[in-house]
C-alpha cells in the first residue's frame, strides 16, 4: 500500500519546471501505469519458463498498440477472442476462482496488455483477485445464478402466466401444478447458492449527509462486510437506498459553498452568480468536462493541506467501498483525473491545458471568460509560435514575436466586443508569472517577472507543471491511498482510465421523460413579448424530440443550451432551461439558437416535427464544430452527426 497521504511528501515549489515525483515510493507516473508505457518488459512467470520468442512477441504487441492503438478506431479490434476465451474458461473453475489461485498468466498478461481482453472478462478477473476469497465466491455464485435465471427465464414466464390464468379461473388443480412447477424452478435456481455475504446496516441522516458519510466510511472501509444504508425517519432499505446514499454524498461534494471552504475542485467561474442566489441554478459546480482538483501551492497552510488530503482519501475510500459492493459514486470527475490516478497521459501538455478551456470558441461577447479560457488562448498562440518558428533564424523569430505582439487578441481569441492587441493586454493587465487560479508565484520571483510573448511558452509550461503535477500530487496520492485502504489499487491496472471512470463513477446517463421536461423547462417571453404556452405546437414538438433523443444527442442538447453536456445535481429541476419563441422570421433564422450564460434557447415556430428534427440536429452539430449561429451561418449538415 502507498504511504498515508502527507507522511513523507516533500513537494517542490509551485511552478518549478523540473519533472516532479510524488515521493520515493510512489512515482506520479510509475505507481500504476508505468507498466503501460515501456517495452522490453521482463515477462518471466515464477515457476515457469517463458521462451524468448514469446517475450519478444508480447513486446511487439505492446509496441504496436502504443504506436497505433489510439488511431485505429474501435478498441475491440485489439481484443483476442482466443485469449479472452481462455481467461473466461479459467474463471469458470469454481475452486480456482474461490481460492483466488488462478494461473500466473491470468494476472500478468491482462495487467500488462489489457487491450487483448474484453471488458467483461477483466471485470470477472477483478471479482476474483481484488476483494478476497469471500467476495470472490459470492460473485462466482451470483454469476451462476444469473446465468441460470437467463436460461430458464422463458419457462418461468410461461409458468407464471399459467398460474395467473389458473387463479382467474379458480382451477385448484391447475394452480397446484403451476405452483409446483414454479417451486421446482426456484429450488434449482437457489440450489446454485452456497450462502450470502454478511452485511452491516448503518443509519444516517440526510441533513448532514457528508459528515455522516465521512464517519461511516472511516469506521467501515476496512470491513469485508457489505455496507447497507438506511436513512433516519425513512422506512426504505436495500440496494436502491444504499445507491441513493452514494448519490447523495456525491451531490454534497459538488456544493459550491462547500468547495469554497474545502478547496477541492477548480471553480467553474460562477461563484459571483451563486452569491446573488445561493440556492439557485449555480448552487453546484458545473464544469463542462468534469471536476478536477484545485492545485495547492507549496506555501499553503499545513492544516489546509491536511484537510484537502483527508477529503481526497475519503473520496478514494468511498469509491473503493462502493466498487467492492457493486455500487457507484456518480461524481462527475474530469477524464484527466483518472489518467493521473492510473499514471498515463494522453496528448501533449498544450492539449491537456486546452481541454480545461472548453467552450472558449463558443463564448458570446456578453459571457464572462474564465481564467481557464485565458490560458487556453495562450496555448493557441504558443502552439502557433512553436510550429512557425521551426527552422527560423534569430531575426525571423524576432519578426514573428513582433507580429504576434501586435495581433488582435481580445476579439479574436476571447470573442470580446472590443479590440486589444496581445502586447497591450499583457501590459495593461500587469500579467506576471503568477498562477491565475491561486495567485501563487509559479517560480522564484514570479510576481515581478513580467509576462511577454517571448516567455509565454515558459509560462504555459509552468502552469501545466503546477496544475497537473506539483499542485495536485498530494490529492492524487491521497485518493490512491483511499482506494488502497479498501482493496489493492494494482487490481485496477487492467482497466483504462475511461473504464475506471465508469466502474467507480458509473455511466453518465441523462434520463428524462416528457412530463419532467414539461414541468421543469420554463417558457419565457422574447424581445417582442411573445411567449409559447405548454400546449403550443412548437413546444410540444420540442418535448417529443428531446424524449426521442439518444443519450449522445441529449448530451449535445445540454451542451448547446447550458455549455455543460450533463445534468447537474438535482437534475432538470436545478438546471433552469428557458425556451422563448424566435423573434426573427424563418427566412432570417432557420435554426434554434441559444445563450448559454442564461440557459435560454430561442425556438422558431416550425410547421412539422421533421423540420424541427433536422434543424435542431444541424444546430447541435454546428455548435460542436466551433460556434453558435450568431457567430457563423455556414452550418454543418445534420448527417455529420453519428
């Protein structure tokens, strides 16, 4: 297990450009994922002889996947049906499964080459290896029962129908025969069961859910028993209530006021809006791509650092406990968070930084740009400067710097309604080598080191080091330690970062129906005072279209209207989407348009459902390609959507 968070960590000062390590025993990239970034691995299995030819073949497969795997589309192309079948056959052995004594290759090859095996087989392998023999036996038993239930589902359905008809006809003999047949099927099903897992029932209060959850997880994380939760003054209990407990804790971790005190997540820039209405639509953090730890400077107070580490260790324990008991904690974490937990990186530093400035291209002049948007604009300029300066001599490079200094910046890169060159902006804003999120010097003397086009690349590199290494290493270590408190973190090496996200946090589903949409979408007046009613044909067609949308299109719709592709805590009720009639004629504006800062969509009065379907899909496609319709009229055709 890794050392407890904070016991032996000596982080470097924020902003140092030297590559950072978490500590001597846990390298930021090597603890979990370095095995996926090297070739020439020692494939030796204790007690067995592996020929050099086999080792070379495994190294070649690893190298090919590193070079080509990300570019080759469907991940299933890399799966070996033969190896997956062999692994599943081993997992069918009840004695080996229950004793956690699988052949060594079942642990080594899926760990080093997980892409060769299906997700289902790796999940079964996790059930066998990660949680101990009692959990392994219980999971094996449940798989057998589920397979038997599927096999005899049709006969059970027919028998239940016969029993229902016999009761309607009050045929005593038929009722007796059907009941006996049903009992035989159920007895055969339950004969597959050896026993049940021991469980502990805990009662918590919803009022202070987070405080209760911290105490509960602190007491129960080391227990092998299944945790069941019941709420005070509520009668319900069981798996549904327990899952609701994990959901309630995840919601509490997203409250903006709590985050301001605890310093867990990077803000979405809406803190001032929340002050005006603390219980309004900005009560919760709504980062478009997910929550990411707020960087902590090395000069932060020790008690603050200890508090943040404690919170992230609690989150790790909570997710580990939920994963072991077959629950999820639906906390919307940024994809890069699990890449850091696993120790893998996808893309360059500039690519990662740009992922934190999502929505910069679709800012409206009336929208406030965030600090992440500003850093994203710097990344675009640095990328262009690096590409164009290749092979340049010193004089040509100076001419390029002068060109970029005089280039229009505010209107071109941040869509402001006024013009200001990059040099003017840097001079008037007194920009220096200070982190925009925490106001911490990124290097020694950073407060007095002025930012310019010439040192912009160094500034961006220091921000990346602080945001994704020195400033968050404590949080990542604490999260890993929390999972390790429940089961070995190395058991998750067989999953990709995206798969870890789904296993620990669940699918990011978007569920709604027509009744909930009609209840929570607010109808407002347009500039001319016109307003739709609940019975208006365009509004009813919009509801039908939203209900018929698949999950991917629902995410695109939310992104189009609110700039966030998922529902916030509280669902539609806390989202506050508004719909107004389009004031311009269909000849002028044929497509829906939106204002994300107020979550308002203008909906033209379409004559048919097909017109609305085509125009809305085209609008969603256009938004994803880089702008709303008030920005550009060259729309992407609807067929571009998958």
